[in-house]
C-alpha cells in the first residue's frame, strides 16, 4: 500500500505541474485574478467539489481500471507519469487523461488481463472531441461577450470564466487524482481527507510548473487579447462540465487549447501560431501510445519476474 500511496501523491503533484499553470495561464492579460488567489481557489475547488460529485473518478475506477489490482494500477500510473514528466520537461503540457488511459490499457494487456475496449474507445472519443468542442464554443462566447460587455467589464467575466474553469476541472480532470488515491488506499467514494490531501499536493505541483506550462498556452498558441482568453475560459469550462455530467473524463488542458485557437479564429487564422499548436497536438498524439507501450512492457516484465 505504501508504494501505491506514494505513487498517488506523486501523481497529484505532476497533475499540478501539468495542469495548474495551464488553468491560470489564460488570465495573464487580465490582472483580475492574481496567481496566488487563483491557485488558492483552484486548490479549494479540487478539495471540495469531489465531495459533491465524483462520477468521473468512478469511471476510472470501475470502467477503466476494471479488475486490475493495486500493483497493476501502480505500474500504469508510473508509466503515465514518465511520459507526462518527459513532455512537461520540454514545456509541452499534455493530457493526463490520455496518459492514464494509455497506461491502464497497456498495463492490462501486458499483464494478460482483459480490457473493456468499448469503455476505452468511448473515453478516448469524448476526450479527443474536447478540444474541438472548446474550439467551437469559444468563438460563440467571444461574439456574445462583444455584445454584452466592454473591455473594462471583461474583468468581471474573467472571474466568472476562471471560477467556471476551476469547478469544471475539479468535477472532471482533477478527479483522476481521487481515483488513483482511492485505488491505492482501497477506499470507496471521496473521503474528505483524501480530497484535501490531493488538492494540497496539486497546489504544490502547480507552483512549480506554472511558469513553463502556463507560458506554452498563454503565449505560444495565439497572439491573444483579453477577449480571447476570457472566451476560452468560458467555452472550455462549459465543455468540460458537460462531459463531467456524463461521467466522461476529458482533459481541461486540451479544451483550453482548443478554446484559445477557436477564439483566435474569430478574427482570422493569422492570430493562431499553427507551428506551436502543431507541437502541442503532437504531444497529445504521442501521449497515449507511449504510455500504453511503456505500461505494457513494464507489466510484462513484472509478470515475468513474478513467475520466474
């Protein structure tokens, strides 16, 4: 159990490194939400929202992890972390959802266990659709904002968008932390002590990873204006909350990136830095197969060692 809990703690820290900066990045053009205050709100949301709903965590525990034991799950999470940490090191924020799904699937196959192909395919389909949904929602939100507010009024909408993002992340993407902890501890539901611990560790990781991950989304994808950032926040928040209501895990990072691109396209594709967007998309495409391959090899090696 000790190893599983240690891996779960590391997973929460890496989630903060990978996702925390990305969530705070879109507001850098508007000083309404200061980084310290924004991080505090995000940590509080991750501690409290799972107490009200943890459907996404259930999806990971029941539909994806399936019959896998604690040891198998630990191997899968380690494989996912190795891939995500490598990409984070190079400033490429990727999807922990894709990494965990890939790690669990590859580890199950490598260990000779059954895989629910339908559940995996459904989760992947919804996850891959998230950035496109964010890209479609953000231009609509952008146009609505130009009708109902002014540049000064965007500050209030920024708070609304950021708050929505925090709730969406805690109800969806952030619940992977809860799933990994409950699998490691063998406890059901969402114990308050577990959600609080995961949230604090997430906050610590976000402090470390904020500059690099945040810079990638905030500056590299588009030559953004405050309107683009607020529209991306609102559009991605609505998209991810909708998926959470269906119990489908998706990546907030992907949705935010799609939202930024969609908002930038409102005034023409010239604002989008397609080379940077392509690098991020390549990181997403590499994440799942790399995690699956690493998890499969590791599980096969562990199984071979156990039978030797």
